[in-house]
């Protein structure tokens, strides 16, 4: 049995509506003009902040 025959048996004939087609980017304008909120834009009462501190010397 060839590979093409196996694939024909395992995959039904289905017509997909979205796969492989371009979709409208509804969020693009908000991102371009800076109106889309990101996770770093939110502040809450009592919110903690952190900073990454790295060693000054390699292998320390």
C-alpha cells in the first residue's frame, strides 16, 4: 500500500473554511496607535515589582 493510499484512507474529504486563508487583523490598528493594553500596563493596589540581579563575575 502506498503512502498516498494510506493518507486517502485516514483523512476524510473535508473542506476547511479558515485553514490556509488570510484572516483580518482586527487588533492591528490598536497596536499601531498604542491603544491596546499590555500586561505591563496594568497596576493594582499592593502590586509587587521585581528586578533581575545578575552576578558581576562569571561563574559566581
